[in-house]
C-alpha cells in the first residue's frame, strides 16, 4: 500500500476505535468492548515525516493523525492575547526562583 493510503487506514481505525471505546464507556465498561481488530498492514508503521537530515522518521509510537510526538503538530504556543499574557506571567513567577544576577 502507498503511505497515504496507510495513513487514511490508520486514521479510520483510530476513529472507529475511539467510537467503540466511547460506546463501551457509556455502558459503564460492562460487557465486551467490541473494539475493531487492528489491521495487519499497519503493524510496524512508522511516522515517516521528513527529519532535518532529510531521512524519514522511524518512530513507531504514533498518534491518531499518523505522526509521532516529534512531528504530530504539538502546541506551538499561545495564540490569543489572553494566552500570551498567561504565558508571560508564568515566566515572571518562575523568575523568583532563579538566583542569577543577570536577570533584571
């Protein structure tokens, strides 16, 4: 299979698995979970994102989007003004514990 098709299969599996898990939780975790079987063609699937060296990433622990924790689109930081203010306040709180004279 082509990697784009594998990624679509992976995403579909994750969606179905989450749906079945929510249904099972709604039943109070009673009875069989009825989770979909893991497709054999996805065993050993890697992230595949291009690294800085130009080689494909070999991480096997991937998220629902088909990428690893390094390439999975983790948070890039606060976007709103409120979030930016909260983030800067965290730094100001942390400065109290730093005993470096260079920080004003």
